[in-house]
């Protein structure tokens, strides 16, 4: 990776001027609908600069959640009950993890494939975020530190020792079972089980975790710095929907991103508050451990520090804090590496890296399919789709319960994916909006290749080394405790009896266990709390223990503040339409909102961190769909940035959009001038399609079949459609009919997809088969209406013999326009029209002379 030279004063001034012009464009309503933007000053002091719809949607969602959780918890406080909110999220999490484990697994792998493909394809990897003259804003080292500290958060302190320990050895009493098999990769003895424990830890912090960050970061970065859009999440969908993202659809995307970010950060804040509380208690026993009041105080202290950092700005606030966080973690890890058995730790790092490279693909597709099958045999209502209620039927028929499948088959615990892998993937996904956008913000002047290498490989390897140090010392300490106390564990089942080790309530209780802890600093970590374990491995170092504890405390706080600062910064930037220097009060608002959300989640008295993890899983599911769409948008943005003639010569959308309903069926610029039909006519058309799709199907297939074939095809599709509705209605009366109903709907969507796919090919509209299926499966009335109107708009015209420039999307910005940071709204606003009038052409030619726009035809 080439070194980044310090930008000259001229370049800095030019970049600031470009940013100022972009901010002016946002404020002028060029990237949002004009009636969305609000700006208010008091005595020349800026109070607010924001898209009020995004601001309001995100605020209502988050503060509604805070009020709902707080009220629900207050109703059961002191009664020893679980609140309604906690119960809701627990049930929702069960439904998601039981039914969508495959979806989380598949999408994580798909995003990883996308990232690797972009890295390996030279024309994509060489794309620069900006022009050739743009120098990186930060040095290579500072840039890496910002990505590393923002992307990891406090989790490395909380899970660094605890996670491999859970996989290696656990307390049978805490598990309420005598087995913790976790045979994710083959092992024949305890040594290999320890290797598996380290591998699984690497796996959850490896390629799959960093991939969603890069999907968001690359997409928003290319669209912003090469296509002239503001740095918001809606811009990531610009290659898919054009200027329609300026309307309500984009507002919902931005608001959802803010909410998703805040919920994801709250997970880290909750873990961080627990770690800080435990560390302070260890350093000063007068401060109670695991105390709600103390943790609340910690959250608001950290929120105050975050507010100060975010108000100070990126360069004066976050950069120094990130450098501090990285420096403290480095000092802690290197001290432990040198103080203890250095060669053992180096061996673990090398060995586990090799194991990871061997098994990460296999583990990446592991869904625990058969262990999760046990859920159907263990619970009467396991929230499983298509559950036939076999447990209840067996109990009625035999008058007895079914045996435990884990005991019979030595299966992995059925809840493993829920508690670990799916939770991790959801956590990374909820962090993707703000970490990805932040990576884009600090990466102008970098190539796509640099961003992937530094945004995935370098922080991942650095994280692996830190995890190797912490995890290996934890496993070592556990073995020393077992050998010293002469307790032979059941290594195959992975559990210990803590009473046999002399532990009670997570504390040493027998004379031997107490002496081992007090005199030697050795604890049986399997019998300790998660927050205590990283502190326990520091105890054997005598006079240096206090220093190491202080490093942990400073490290957790600084990582805590760095992540929260980045989250508040990006939340504010999204709400402000991409403006970097939004008013101070707005930054304070989002920082306080994050603190209040974390506080509300910690108040869930009976479920604690399980509610925090449940919220992450629930928040991540809808954003998973958004990330899938971003993958398609990324390739389109890269093709446009490269000036790919084939891509630029194609139409970028149908004559209408499936999301124009969010804009009252107006044109891309949000005005009624672009309407093909009135709002009333479009609504009537949609209602007709819902009631009877035959006519729309018939019109859409006009140019694809013979007259007889059209009739047969349309009749078949309509019959399948009505069968779907009928079978859904019969669901309460006949078991299994709902599954058959959705099979009918899937067939209907596939047949509709076939029409859309062929229409696109005939009229040279950019897209792919997956785009068509998603549109037809999730938005079938809009997709059918879109196809019908497209066919009707072409009556009397033959399809082009070769791809041609159907719209001004066929024009790309050269370096002059990219350097200006502007793309004329009058050009971009017309990009979806099916044809270009003479007046349009004259207008575009004048703009070409002004802004340096080049016509693709001239390029050819």
C-alpha cells in the first residue's frame, strides 16, 4: 500500500471548497426533496440543519423504544417478573434465529464473495474514491487506527478471554446440562478442543464480520466521491433507483440506518458498561460489581465524553481518542505477550491462523441444521415455520415426553447459533451502517484495493493476534487450575463441575481454590463471570497487575468513546443529508440518544445482556436485505465510475419505478410533471392487479409469446395466484395448507420474474435475474404495474437493434466534474425518462460545456 503524503495547503483548500459546495447542494434541496430540508439559526448560531423527515422518523423510533422499555421495566420492577418488552424481543429473536439462520449464514458468505471479487477484479480494485489528484486525508497509520478502533469496539475486551473459554470449558451448573459438545471441527482430545475454541473465536471476528463494513463503505464511497452524491446511506441505492432516493424511500433508508446504528452501538455500550464496572470493582472493592446504578452512571459518563469528542470534530476529537485506544490495547497485548510464555502465544497465533484458513469456509456455511432440529422436539411452540406440533402429538399419543436429543446424539446445543454465530453476524450488520459510512468518510483518495486490504485484512490479522494473546492465556490458566486442584474435566463434553473445583457462586470457596487465587493468581475461569475473566488473567504478574488493570480500564473506555463518537458522527451526518459540519446541538442530540438507548436496554432487569443481543438480532434482519441490495448497487457504481461503455449504454430503469409510490407516483425529480398516469389511475391499477392480475400479466407478455401462448400463460399465472389466496384462507381449517399456499405464491413470483427478465433483455434495461425475482416476490403489484406501463409506453416502437443511450445516465462525469464535487441536478433528475426530447438535448449540451460532461457516443 503506497504511503500517503500530507496534502498540500492548496489541496486542503480545494477539498474544503468542494465539501462546502456539496453542503450547499444538500441545503439547496438538490439531493432531497425541497420540502424536507430545514435550517434554523438563533442569533447567528446554527441550531439545526437537517432533513426533518429523517430526523423525526429516527427520533420517534429510538425515543419511542426508550420510553416503551423504561415504562415496561418500571411496571415489573421489584415483582421478579420479566417485562413485556423483554418477552417480545426474546420471542422475536427465537423466531428469527430458528427460521432465518440459513439467511444470515448465506448472506454473510455472499458479501464476502462480493468483496473478494471486487478485490481480485483489477478494473474494480483500481477505482479511486475521488480523482487522481485527490490525496488521502490521513496517513496510512492513522487511517488504519481509525478503521480498527471503530470496527472492533469494546467487544475484544469482553469476549477476548470469555469466548474461547466458553467453547473450551463451561460450568455444567450454569448450562443446566452435562454437555457442551460444540464439535464444529473434528477433535480427538482436549488439545484439539482448545484449538477448536480458538478457531471459533477467530471465525466470529474474521472475514465474515468485516465484510458488511466494506459493502457499505465501498458503495457509499464510490457513489459519493465518483458520482457526486452526498455521503448518506440513501446514496448507496442511487445506482438502483436514481433520483427516487431523494424522496420518502430514501428518508426511510436513512432513518432505518440511524436506528440500526444506535441499537448496534447499544450492544457494545452494554458490554462496555459491564466490563468497566467489573474493572473498577477489581481495582477498588468498595465499588459494587454488576450494579445497575453504577453501570448507569458509567453509561452517562461515557456519553458525556462521547459528546465532548463529537462536538470537537473528527480531527480534534475522534482521531486523538482512536490513537489513545489503539495505543493502550497495543501496550496491553504486547506486555502480556512478553511477560508470559511468549513462544506458546506465538504458536497459538500461528496454529489458529492456519486452522482458520482451513475451516472458515466450512464453518461459514454451518447452520447447526440437525442440532436446531432438536428445537422441534423440545418446545411445544418453537416459532418454527411449518412446525407440525410433533411434540404435542407425541405426548398425546404416548402420554410421555420425548427424550433429549442432545443426550442421545451428542449434538451441539440447539441454542448455539442463537447465542453466538447469529448474534455475532447481527451485531456486525447493525454496526455496518455507521462503520461503513465512516470508512467511506475517511477514505477519499484511496483505491478500492487499499480500502479492502486495510478495511479487512490488516485489522482482522491485528485482531487475531490480540485474541490469540487473551484467549491462549485464558486456556492456559484454566488448565493450571484443573491440574493444581486435581480435577479431571470431561473434555469431550466440555464441562466442569465447579463445586468439584472448589467454586461457589463464581468465587473460590475451598481452601485450595482460595490459596491458588490469592497466592498464585490462578483462577478456574470456567467458573468465573465473563467480565472477570480478562481481569483474572492479569493476576499472576505481581506488581504489574495494577498497571495491566489500568490499561484494561483505559482501553475499554477509549474504545467505548471511539465507537460511540463514530456512531453519533455518522448519525448526525445522515440526518443532515451528508453535511460534515452540522450544528453542535445536533451532534449532542444523537450522542444523548445513544446513551438513553443503552440505558434503557441495561434496565431490562431479568434478561440483562440477552435483551441487548436480541435487539441487535431483530434490528439486523431488515438491514440484511438492504445490504444485499447494496451489493448490486456497488457493481453498478463501479461500472459507472469506470465509464464502462456497455453499462452506460443501457437504460437504468423502467419508465416507472417500483418505489415511486413513496413519491405519490411522481417522476424522479419528485414533481408531478414526470407522471405517466395520475395518482388515482395508478392506485386503481394496483387495486386491479391485486384483485385480478390477468390483464396486467397479459399486457406485460404481449411481446414475448404468441397470442394463444399469452392467454394460456396469463390464465395459468392467475389461477396459481388465486390458489395462493384460497389456500391461505383454508389455513385455520386444514393443517399444512399455508405451506402449500406459499409454494403457489413462489411459483407465481417465478413466472412473473420470467416476464420481467425477458422484458428487460428486450428493451436493454440494466439488471439481473435476482433483481427481477426480488421485485416480483416482494413487490408483485408494483412490478406488474411497472411492466404493463413499460409495454404500453413502447407501442408503435420497435426495440433497439443494439443498446443505445436511452437517457442522460449515458453521460458520465469526467475528472473536472468529479473534482467539483457536483453533478447537475437538472441532468441527474432526467435519467429515467424513456426518451430524450430535442429541448432536453440542447439543455444537456449546454450543461456539458459548463461542467465537462462527456457523451458516451463520443467516447465510442
